[in-house]
C-alpha cells in the first residue's frame, strides 16, 4: 500500500463534522455541565459519612442532679440529640426496634450513691448496630464523652484531697490532623468526584461517538474514502477532548467556589495532569467502541468499566482496607492514580516530587491503552 | 483495451466458506455493469474487494489500471461508492453532508462551492440545502447520497442496491441520472434486484454461490437462454444451482386451512 502523508484538510473535515454533530446533540452539549452539578450535589450531600445528631433515648432511673448533669454532657455534644425520655427498658427496646432512636442511655438508680461512695459507677449505652457507620460514631463519641467526664470528675475529687493533675505522672497524646483538620468528608469526596466526573463524561461520549458511526453504517462509507485512520481518529476525538476538559474545569469550579475546597498545591500541575487523564479516558472510550457494535452494547461494557472504577479506585472506600487481591486490581484502574494526584494536589498541596510515580503510571496507562485502542480501531476499519 | 474494472481469478474465503470463488471479468470504460445475484451470493463481498475494504484471498482486481491491493488510496480517490443503506449523516444538513465529503477528498473551497451547486441541482434538492438529511424522504436521501459519492468527480461509481426501498418515480429519475453519468464517461457498477433496471445496463453478470455464472449484454443473454426476460433467466439459474423448482411450499401450511376448531 502506498503511504501518503497526514492530510490536514481531511482531518479538519472530520473534526468540523464532529463539532456540528456535537452541537446538534443536546445531551453531549449539556453533559459536561449537568453531570458535575447532579453528581456533586448527590455525592456532596447524600454520601456523607459524618454522622451527627444521633437520636437518643434516655432511661434515667436515678433522676438526681448528678445524673442530669451527665445527660446534659451527652446532649451538648453534636453527636447525640436526646429525643425521648423513657421509664423502663421495654420502652427503650421498643424505640430502638422501631428505629425512632439509634442509641439509648441507661443510668442506674444508684448512680448518685455509687459516685458518692467512691464506687465505679456503671452507665450503659445501647447502640443500634444495623448501620455500622452510625454505630461506630455513637460508640466512639459515647466513649469519649464518658471518659472526659469521668476524668474531670476524678480531677475535681482529687483537688479536694490537695492533689492536682499536674502532680500526677501521666502520658497525654497530642493529636494533630493535617490537611483536613475537621475530618470533613466533603474535602475527601469532592476532589475525587472531579476525577470521576471527568472520566465518566469522556469515556461515555467517546464510546458513543465512535459506535454511532458503526451503528448507522456511515463508517462503511468513510472506509472507501482516502481517509487515513490517524486522521479519522484524531479528527473525531478532538471535540470530545474539548467537552471532557470543559466538564473537568466546570467540576473543579464547583469544587472550589461552592464546596470551598481550595487547591492547596499548584493549579497548573493539576490542569496539566487533568489533561493527561482526559486523554487516558478517551482511549478507554475508544477501546470500548472497538468491542461494541451498537450504543446498547457500549452502555453494557461501560458499566463493567465504570463500576469497578468507583468501587476499587479508592473513590469511596479506602484501598488500605481492601483484601490484597482486590486492592491489587485497583492498580489497573487509571482513576486510582488520578485520585492520588488530585487529592494530593488539592488537599495536601504536594507536587511532582511526591506524585511522580502516580503521574508516570497514568502516562504509561494512557500510552498503552491508546496504543491498543488505535490498533484495534484500525483493525475494525480494515 | 483499457478497462475500468479488470478482475482476474478473484477469490475470497472466510475460513472454510468461499464467498467469492475464482471470478474474472472486465468492464470497459463508460459502460454500466449490472451485477446480479440472490442475497448472499457474493456481490457485496466482490464490491468490498474492489473498494479495497476487504483483501482478496487470491487473484487481483485492477481499477483504472491500478491494483487495488497495492495502490488502495489512489484507487479510492477515483472511486465513488454508495453503500446499501444510504449512509448519510442524518444530523447534518444537505450542504454539510456534501461539504464533509468534499473535505474528505481534499477539494478546495472554490471547487466545492461550484460542484455543490451543480449536485444540489442534479439531486433536485434546491431549497433544501439547510434541511437535515434525516428529514428527507427516501428518494431525496438516495440522490443526496449519490451527490456525496460524486463530489470528487470519480471515474468509477459503485452503487450497492441504490434503489432498494425507493418509490417508482424516484427510481426512474435516479436511472436517468445514471445513464447521463455514463454518457459523460463515468463507468458504473450497480447491483440491483429489479430486472427492469438490469435490462437497461450495457452488461450484466450473474453471480451465484460466489461463482460468476454468465456475463453478457442483456439482449445476448435473453437470446442465448431463449428466455422471455432477465427475470426468467435469474430464476432458471437459481433453480439449476439449487436443483429444485422455485415454488412456494405454502400447501404444507395445513394450519391455515380448514375450520378454526382450536378457537
């Protein structure tokens, strides 16, 4: 076959055609704006594992100043909200069964006596363990409140004997949480979401654009023209690079201005690596299009790509907690690396010094996938 | 002699199945060649090999003296192709479809504008330049697809069932255009299942089970076979090849006869 050079004219004809088609397709045009809004509102608010205001019932059998002081301590914390006061354990059990309360505080009748008689008083915290997230928060914050109260109580008593806390030896742990001092979930989820949205928009549009040509058999007409695969692929993909990147910038804008998660590190680096990730997603979309004969099939294949990327990339569930084998699969998902990058740059403010491995992995993935996709795509043309 | 298409011992096998079996024929320039045969007989496979979309298992095809396998791109530059379903971009307008193919063949702006005007007039699409191709009716779509296949001024036009599913008036108009193009020196290869269309071709070839059964002018064929028309010849060939009479086995559909006792 006689080789001829890349024709800019043919490439431009393809690109212009693709731009017109995108312009006429309201979904492709709105997707980079609607998807970030919908997904960020959903994930920003619904997927919130910061549990607060756990409805709590109190069964106070003591009813003294001591007991109400203790209950107040619980009510003052932002984790518990006292919604019910009950008179017996059966009532409490009923409330937990019906789900009206998630926790119950039981104070024994002899609470006041016990603490006055210098006996260790025993208070019971009942927790509904159905939802582990809520239960865990209730458990840890309940323990914390009790310990704090108990310590304060002990200290007060010690002062009476002329002993202050300073006179007692002890170890204290001074904690210092970096990057996200308030442990806000949105600061973790939202930047990750920017990466996920970028991936989804680009994969979806690219796969559909290429499959559509097959579905309507216009590809057959294109093959008999002198067009070269490189011109066709490049010309077809540029509009989707533009759309994918627009979606990325828009999502980043929402992240910064609406959720107030600022870019701690270099914005330039983030924009550059974001561009690399658009390319990577584009190649994945192209690869999908070589498997699928129509848009329906493309959709099915896409689910197989998108679902693992949500579950295994560390977007929601920490990869450290996964069994080794499952966690290993995550290394084959490009989003895993981009999440490291975007969280690193946005939250930690770190640069290539720490992110070069992730960046290199992403680059390698992009090159390999693009290579396979182009190869398979050419084959499907021949 | 200079042939537009010169095919020699062309064969295409897919695994153990032979789709095109050692066919040879030559078509002189400026003539209309009707390529006939039942569905699945190997017409489309042959056409795909002529366009360089499929590579032949053996044999060769020369288009305008150029080997398709060796000079694919040069061959394609001089080839107009219209696939079975008029594969236009339905979300592009009439003008944009023509512009696109002009760009793909690397035509200049000036040439594109001139040819577009003429092609729109030929296809009777004046006033519809800004309509989306998807909103056109069958006959218009078909003529627009022909326009797109002609914009780069090909020497050979390959039409795969161009009149399938089109009304009789559009069919007549279309064939008038085809004959006019042939008079201007363009060679045309056309497949069709309409025998009245086949009879107006200069040469017809019958392909059956991948083998070229006969190739001659329609008049010669009718005289040779002593048949009334091409349709009889078509049916005769198929009967000979399959060794059975072509008549429906409708009589064996017993459930359609008698009382409906089941209801």
